[in-house]
C-alpha cells in the first residue's frame, strides 16, 4: 500500500508531467508561453494515466508481468522477404512505452 501511495504521490506525478512536457514540446528550448497551458495539461493527464496504469498492472502479480515483458521483448520474426511482417515506427514506440510501464509495475509488485 505504501508503494501504491508513493506511485500516486502528486509530487511524483508532477515531475513526470514536466518530463513528458520536455520530451513532447522541447521545453525549455521553446518558451512556455508559446506552447501553452493546454499542452501542459495534456502532459499532466498523461502522467496521471501512467501512474494509475502502473498501480493497476502491479495488482496482476510479478510473474505475469515478467511473462508479458518477455513476450514484448522478443523480436518480431523477419525473414527478409517483401511479404514478411514489418513493425512500423508507431508499433515500436507503443511497445517501448508498454515495456516501460510494465517495468515500473514490476518494481511496484515486487
């Protein structure tokens, strides 16, 4: 329960929101006034969503999370033919995001 409350701590969520803001909008290279509050609000919503998702996934148990991480880290089969499956950039970003969330949930579950 203490780990769950630490994950949902407002200071931690605000720090993650600022990290997302720096990643998405190149802050502080681009001034805040030109980006706007709505953009920061979207980052804050994303940070809250991540924290809630981490707590939800951590309830599944460490073994199930480890199995999911292993499955996501296995490379997609490619044989070099034009008909073979190719993973596009959006899928690779989504997979990386899922692995990051699952790794944080695993630390919370353990």
